[in-house]
C-alpha cells in the first residue's frame, strides 16, 4: 500500500497517534473551529493546551485514505473521528509502503506522469501501486492491457504500416507473456529491448519520453513476472 498523503496530513495523523499513545487524547476525537483565523481548528487535549491545526479538510482526507474513521455526533451536524488500524500502521511504519519482490513500492500513475513530463495521462489505468498487483492477477491484467493499448496507440503515427504491424504483434505477445503465456526471463528482456526502440528505429525525443514511460511501467510488471518464474 502506498500512503498517498501530503506533508500536512502526515503530520496531523502522526500528532493524533502520539497524543492517543501518551494518554492526552481520547477517542472519539472532536474537532472545533477556532474562529481566528477561520481556517484553524482545535482538538482538546488532557493536561495541556489544545492542539491547533489548519484545514479541516485534512481530517476528511485521512478518512478517505482509511487512516481515520468517523461517526456523526448526536446532533448530526459534526463528526467524531477515531483512528483505524491502517492509520496506526502508517505512522508506525513512518509512511513507508511495503517493498515488492523487486524493491520499493511505486504508484504507477505517478511514475508515468513523472517520466512523461506530465504529458501522458491514462484514463483506463487504475490508480494502483505496484504492490497491489502482486497477488491480484485480475488487477494486473487490467493494468497491463491498458498500458499496452496506450503504447500501441502512441507509436501508431510514428511508424510505417509494415513496421507498426510488427511492433503491434510484439507488444501483444509481450502483454500475453506478462499475464499467462509461458516465457523465460531472457525472452522478456529481448522483447522489451526491441519494443524500446533501442535498435534501428529512431523517433523524436518527446515521443520517446511517452513511449518509455509506458514501457518502464510494463518492465516493472515484467520484473514481478520474472521473480515469479524463478520462484516456481
């Protein structure tokens, strides 16, 4: 799991966990507006001044991320929050997601956006991390098919008809090998090398960046597949 929280949300969650552990805060947690400034909110603590923080929306964001839960108070006009096991784990692990069999976990849309300079968005790509695909073959299929379909679409205007037909066939073979077709790690490496335009095909740098962003994420999946082949 990737803990996709901004610094303020992480700091807020960490403070809540520490206050509860120190006995200064009891659940459920009530949040009260300070009034000045209007963006400030307070949480009452035992034995010391109230904890003041900015942006009530951070509490809602933590709920959406599964770090906090809430119930409505008796009036139905406010929320009472409580810490979840996920929130406790996030703080105890210092917000570090679990490593995959090939290294640190990554959030796939972030990788594509960063490598393409923010110019490549995939509507069909689920917002998932690499670790979420380890044991979820159905999710892996959705991700791989979305990436390969977008890759084929991206290279279509760059190649002549014959070259595109060859490229598309290899991309689809690579896709199938990532999902279910028996394959060796050397075969996967060779297909990736060819799909990456390292040999004879030359394309403009801006198009290369988009293709490489897609190919890199596909290679992360290939690395998972190689590790699985070696284990079996």
